[in-house]
């Protein structure tokens, strides 16, 4: 893992965690895993969510489970893939809900960087995964690390927290009542119809932001890579 890509604001905020024995043990585990075979996302992309969305700019936190586990998919932002990668089923369901909620047609690509650049922290509860083995890096220390991230975001004045899936919903107790809290099932095809479909998270987020004198998120996605 490349800690140098983490912006100074996050490194300063998380310094006690990044230098702790537990985090060093996590680093060693991930390093051994990479020596043994493919691990996603690539080392330089593990902290892409923090890199792309500095703490002071966070207005929304969307929390998923662990990264995509197939080749070329994960690049450090929850639910996002790069422009040249086929849109995964979970993200297709997110697009369907976005169209139902705000009448925004589904993008032809799956890169959510423009959301991240507007202050949407696209975080997973676990930040790495063994290739083709979902949940293979659970309970190795990532959950504690992402808890610290959420706790620091919780200290901001007004943030919309979106928790998709049971692992994400376990973090609900960390979130102060002054924030918006949206919880539903994961957008995966296996669970989307158990609460995600019809939940209208995007309009709720924008209504909350505007009620707190913040501009809404432009959920439309560019068809070309961001420069």
C-alpha cells in the first residue's frame, strides 16, 4: 500500500491509526497477500477515495462493502470502475435507481470520479480483496481503519451518510443525528429488491444539502474521462 498518495489533511487526521501496530499488521497482511497472488485494487489505488475527496470537502459519504474482485474493476472508489471497464451489476442498479429518482439516464461508463470530485467520499468498509474471492480481506483490520475515517467525517457540520448493505449499516451507530442517514440493502442483484430499489437516495441527499446551504450534487456523469 502506498501511504504517500494520501493527502496531508487525511494523513494528519489519521496519523495515530496509520502508525499503530494494528495498521502495520494490516499492511504486512496485504503485502503477503500480494506476494501470493493478485489483490485488488492496485497498491497505488487503495486510498483513492481519500486522495480524490479531501476531508474538508466531504459532503456525502457512500459506504459499500469490499472492492470489486474481478480483473481490472476496482480502482479505489466504492462502486466505481474505470471508463474502459464494463459497468458491474451493482452499479447498473445504482444507475437504475438514479434514473427512477432524478430522471438522469444511465451513463455508458462506470467511472464515478466526478462524484468524488464534488465531495462524495466513495468508501468501502474493507479496502482490499483477494482476486475472485469476495470478503477475503474482512476482519484483518480494515474495518477499524474505515471506522476512524467515518468518525472524522462525523465531526463535520452536515454530511449525508449512505450505508448500503449490512457491513456498511454496522457503522450507523457512529453517525450523529445532525447528519442525514440513509440505509438500505446493497445494490447487488442479490439484494437490491430488499430495500435499495425505490429508496430514492439521490434526491434525499440533494434536499438535505440544499437545506444546509450547500449546492446539490450533480449526479450526471461525463461520457469522456475527466482531464
